[in-house]
């Protein structure tokens, strides 16, 4: 099962761009590439990476 939390690949690369450091610290968010939907879908090999996009 894939649950999209709204945090994506761009958030992993630049975690403080969309969320403030305060918000990040309060929620104790741990951005990990392997938890992104794109990474998980690519791992399933159902879709080519070019078809998996973020809206």
C-alpha cells in the first residue's frame, strides 16, 4: 500500500524550502528518499519514472 503524505522528492532535497525550521522541528519530520512515492513506485517497476509525477 502506498500512502502519499504530501512530502516529496523536492522536500527531501530541500527540506526547509516549503516548511519552516520551527515546523520541521515541532513535527519531527524525517525526510527520506526511500519514503517518497516516486521512489516506491519506481521500486515496484509498474511505471517508468517518466510517468510518475508530482502535482
